[in-house]
């Protein structure tokens, strides 16, 4: 089986212990595709380079990074340059033959550029933004990933896609992970972030919604704030593409797979869905016992 793991790029996420767990899985014979974000580092670089990050808010409340030409360069520097190579090096140090890829490599991720974005201005007016270089994933080169996995490599994917006109595009890492999970027909997608899961009350970390059946997901969208909305949207897309369960949470990969965050399941039986990741949990604990 193949597992897709998204390592978030927000503040406070320590990738090192997650990489340790991924390395254990690979040593136990599991196949893993890693997708990562880069929001915090991109924000920091934008500030250092005198080009502060701006946020676009759509009329439906969804937010996204305003990616003009200069922001795109900084974003590529962060995700495809620094973060991707750091994760590959961490995995290589642990005996995993990882290979770093941006979505532009081998036409791994093809996306359609959002050429006209409607954004709500501070004064409440809606403006059309036409110089944004963000996109929506339309195609994943699953054959390339299967080729690498079959040859014993662990792909590490940076969310930078190739546009239909050959341009680079900023694409959402959660939705990239969802698209890859669906393209590879995996059972489980794990999204590791800096919050414990979907919270009913943002002020109460203990108010995590533990399990959601796929057909009930729409009912929980009002609870999702900020980046969590993109994660639930990615989960919805992954489940529609045939993925059996999406696990969202903070901390260790083993804990998130065991249900300590929010688990969104395609199966009507959540207990049946939970069994889908039992082999991964067993592999993570097996090496620890030795």
C-alpha cells in the first residue's frame, strides 16, 4: 500500500519527528509520498525581502495568498528551494532514498491558472484581480510517482505546479496532497498541521471533532476557519477521488493515523475505515519495539 503524508508549512510545525516516522514506515516496506507546505517560511522571506505577504479574501470567505510575480519567486525559493531540499536531506540521513520534486518536474502537477479572482477589498467592494499566479490542480502525473515508488524512491513534492501555458503556479499543498492521493488510489491521506484537528470552538483545543462521515462533511464546514477550510476542501476532493479516509491533526503521524485528530471517512462504518491504517500503525510501533 501507499500512504500520502502532507507536512504542513505553518508556524510551530517540527518536521523532524514526522520524518523519523516516515523513515520507519519506509524501512518496514511501506511506500510513502510526502507533500509539504511552506506558508510560514514564505511569509518570513517576503518580510525580509521587503515584499510583505498579502491575502485575498473571496466573496465566499475563502482566503488565499496573493501571488504576484515577485511573491511567486519568493514562494518558489521557499518551497522548492529550501524546504524541499531540507526534507530530502533529513530522509536521506535516515537511510531513505528520497527524491525531491516540484510539480513542474516531469509535468508532475498540471494546473489551470486563476486568471480572474474576485476579492473583497477592505472597504467591502469586490475587485477582480488578474495578475495572480495561483492555480487549481487539474492533472497529476501518477505514472511518474509510481515509477519512482517502484524503483525504491520516496518522492517529496513541493506545491509548485506547471500552468497550461508553461508558467509556474502557486498551488495549495493540502489540495495537492488530495489530488496525489486520489491519483494513486491510496486508502489513507494524512494531513499534519499545527492544530489538533477541526475544532467546534477555536478557543478550546479539546473541542476536536473526532470522526466525520463523508456524507456529513458539509454540515461541519461552518466550524472550519482559516486554513482548515482548505484542508476540509482537500479532504472532500480526496474522498470523491476514491480515498477511504483522511486524517487531520497535529503531533505524531502515528497519533493522527490512530484517530487523535479529525478523521473523515468515506466508509459508512467508521470502525471499518479506522482499520484501513492499522498496517501503518503496526509498522510505526514495530521498529520502536525492536
